[in-house]
């Protein structure tokens, strides 16, 4: 088979390498073209060097090209994959730093909450630019696979306003299933069957079967509480399982910031999180992790490049959806996964316009969602709170309406549990001013926001958060990796 795939934001070097390697695990895909595009020539050069070495080592006739001109990369592409972070780590730092001044402590800040909403404001105009290019220069009927967060907002904008055939992809469901398989003593995750449904990062395992035997709440709770690691790392998640009756796909840290109950009091946060790794609830944990990863990769790039000439092993293909979807579409080999699409009645007790994440099957006829799913009422209520915030956030990003943006942030569950309306109004002004270069739709609103900030009497504080860690140096990271190797 010969067709073209374009990867936007290909400078996300590690993730791009994983996607590329997965694609080449499909025997029929070894004659494709993969066009990389990114705004950073430096990052493009790094990933191009790695992929070229990988292709040469395996002797595949794959064509790899790299372009800072996005339209050139998209020309004739049948599939487009996006993994962009608009504003990079500089803007992301403001997503964490500024809300902390108003008492809002986020672990990740890339889905909803103050950080996720502003992240969406930066991404959505760019997503619509991608869609315009796809409509104009990509292959007719091209499919857009979005990996970028905030997943629901980006996918909502691409479908509703970009008018491009779009599916959003995440790996939270797979990771949650791996945990459940482990605590239940399964030899592999293949022994576990499940229906997982909801919205991205708030998806729920509403039916679980281990080798055909139905797993009920009490057994699942007991298994998690007995596990020596997860019982400590997933305390909040286990508490939600006990109260809701079903397990969430999302990590302790992610889930904690989508709900109004666990991060609203600084002295309570330590009770629910675990500091063994960023993902379990550390303040700004993903920002620290991303910064360390970038610094490590920049420093250790020669070693990454040197190790890129290994044979591709199809047995080590990852569970990221993209390659499996393309394989099913192109070969007809059926793939079952969990996909982010417009609801349109798939989940009976969520709005039709919402972007939901739910099971579907892929074959030559496309992505076919399983309809007739009904969420437990508590899960639906939690999802609805986020959906209402997402809808307002998308509409604000499209219109550049700063008042609507403030209302979206005000209605966020965690923000609303912590901040007053006056604090929210000032916080949004401050975030829009700080990120103005990435928010063209708010250009006319920035001068007035600056004036309001100059006159404001709302007090803020210099606060690092309830559980903040400093970014580690390269030397510290090396020492830690060395210690881990010795321990093994």
C-alpha cells in the first residue's frame, strides 16, 4: 500500500517516534510516505534524523519528509495526525502559575480547569487553521486524528467548525484496563473485557468481565485496596470508585482536578495524592515532568540517535490507537477501541453535541460506534459539568468573547469550589494578557483587560501550591536513572 500520512507537531520527538514505529509494524504500510511538520526546525531535524536511521536499519522503502511549511506536508495526505501544544512549555507554565495565585492547585491543567480552558483557547484557532489546510490541500475525504489536548475541545472545534472528518485519540482507557487486569491477577490484559464510556479523561469502566466472569464493585474495591502500590498511588480514584460504584480511567492527579471535592482545600490535598510520581497528584506535576523530559532529550539526543538503528519488532507495537485504526481502514482487519467523536445519541444520557469517548469498531467502512450506552447517573452528572464548560470554552475560542470565557472558567468544578467570581474575572484577564501572543481572537479585549488589572483590588498570593517539586537537573536525573538500574 502507498499513501501519505502527515504528522503535525512532529517535534514531539518521543511520541512521533512511537507512532511511526507502530505504523511500520503493519506489513502493508512499509511503502508509505510520512510527512513531518513542526514550527521548530531544530525539533524537525532531530526527529527526521531518528526516523531516517530507523528506516535505514530496517531496510523499508518508507519515505520520510520534513517541512516547516505545513501545507506542503499536508498536500495529498490521506491521514493527518496532530500532537501539537500551542505556546509550548512557556504558555503551559502560565496555565499553572497564574491560577495558583488565586488558590487553584492543578496537577496537569490540560483538559478543563483554568489551565485546560486557556490551553483550548490557544489551540482551537490553530486547529481550525489545520482544518482549512486539510480541506484545501489534503486528499479528498482525509481523516484527521487528533491526539492533542484538551481533547474534547479540540475535537469539538474540528468537527463543528473545521468541517473535517475527525476522531480524537487518547490512551487513558488502555492504561486503566492494564491496572485492573493487574489487580485481578490476570496473566494479560487480553483476559479482561470491558465497556468504558464517558468523555475524555472522565471515562468509566461500566462493565468489567475477567475471562467472562462479571466483576462487581466490591471485588474491585477490595482488589485495589489490597494492591501494595495502587492502594497508595490511587487513593482518590479508589474513593471515587467506592462512591460512584465504577472505576475512572484517569490517574489520581488527572481525576483530582476535574472534580470539586479533593483539591479545594490545601491542607486536604496531601491526604488524597501520592508523591511517588507526578501523575498521582503533584502540583504542576506534568509541567515539571515535561520540562525535565525536554531538557533530558536535548542533552541526551546523541544517545537517542545512536539507539535508533534497532530492528522493528511488531510484538512490541504500542496500544496507541492510530496505527490500529489505519490498519483497519486500509486492510479491513477489524479493530475495537475507544474513540472521541460527536455523541449523536451514542450515550443516551449525555447531550448530542458533546464529544464523548466510547467503544467503537473500525473496518473498511470507517469508525462505527456502539450506540445505546447509558452511564450511571453520578458519572453522567460529573461528565455534564465538564461538557457545559467545554461547550462554553469552544464557543468563546471561536468568537473571542472574553466574557463568555470568564463564564466558562467560573463554571469549572474546581475553580468554582475555590475562587470567587471577582477572583475568576481577574484571573482570566491576567491569563489572557500573559498569553496574548497565542490568543489572536482576544486581541481587541487585551487593552481593556490590562486597564482592569491596573485598577483591580482583588488580592492574590505568591503560592507554589500544596505539593510542588522543583525541576530536577540533568545531573539529578542521571543519578536517579543510575540508581534505578543498580536496584534492578
